[in-house]
């Protein structure tokens, strides 16, 4: 399972549409079921054997650093000698995740492409994966990587059918309501859900500038050159873009039906 490919996660956005939660923490630290959504994303990749991560930090990045610096202590029983500061950790609460995480400061206002360019020096594999720090899915990472390799492209993005934010009303020919459908999936045009795979040569398409937007010129260039593929994911996907999304994801988790929990 898995390999040595680095997994890069964009964690620096302001999260302005989720201000109820992001006023005091970055969006990747907003919790689902008591754990940051970032943790859920790392768990997904780790399940498929990918444990080397690079986090592109920006807005309130210090919160992400502190969380992982204290993660072992917060997850375990330990004894602290107050005078000397000696800590003895008791392995009584299960093992800590076997993750290697690079925390990279990529600027407060830097846009997505610029953030990725600024972590190029930390990617020592011929291929790397990339996703956003606010979306979860029951995606098969192995199948995604295999698809990318078969396509032979520089980049592959994952696309999904767009879920509706509104319920739908169905009616018969005479105008009588026959059914209510709560937030159906809209079949037709698909949207970019992240979960990218790139060859390392993709860095040549990026600029080390605050204004470089991953989803504009860099991906448009690959597309125009026939070097960008789209992996269709028919399963669960949802981003945490608004407070309603936050409530929905926590409701799904609390119901025990979190499809993205593949681990």
C-alpha cells in the first residue's frame, strides 16, 4: 500500500464564509466529531499508506503547529516533574499516528498556486498529491493514483457531481407534489473536488508570487496542453465552506454514517 509520495495540503485560507468558527482558528482546525477536519484528511491518506505530509500554512498557522506539537501529550497519560520539567509519557491510550509533517509558512495572503510553489523544496518525490484542508471524501487514493499513472498526464484532479444546497420538490404533470428530495446530487456538470495527483514537473507551471492561483493559469495551461486528467469520484464528498456545512458534517459523524471514515 501507498508509497513515498508527499501529500501537500493547503491550510492557509482565511475561511471568511465560516467566520463563526474561523474567527479564532484556521479552517483546517474546525472540528468534526471533536477532531480537526485536517486530522480526518490526514487519516484518509494514511489509511492508504501515505504518511509524509507538507502543510501550507497561512492564516493562524500557529494553531496548527501547536496542535501537533502537543498532540502526543494531549493523547496520552503522562507524568510531569514541575521543578525540572521532565515528562514521562505512559503509552496507555493507544499509539500516536506515524505521520511525518512539514509545517511550511507560505504567507498570510498568498493564493493557492503561490503556496504550492513555496513548498517545492520539501517535495523530494517524483510525484506528489495535493488537496484542500477543508474537504472530506471516501475516495480510494490507490485507485486515484493508478488512474493518474495510466493517463500519463502531468496532473490529475478529482471531480464530483455537485451536491445541491437546497431540497427539491417533485410534482406530477397536473402540478401536485409527489415527493420531497433533500439536497439531491445534481448530475451533469462536475466540479473540482481537489484530491490532485501531480508529477513534480508541475512546479514549473507555478509562480512564487502571492497572486498565483492554482485553479487558473497553471491548471488551464495543463488542460490546453492535454496534460490534465479528471478522475470521476462517484462516492461521498463534502467541503466545509459554511457554518451549515459544519453542522451537516458533524451531524453525519454523530449519526455514525460518516462515509469518509475509511480507516
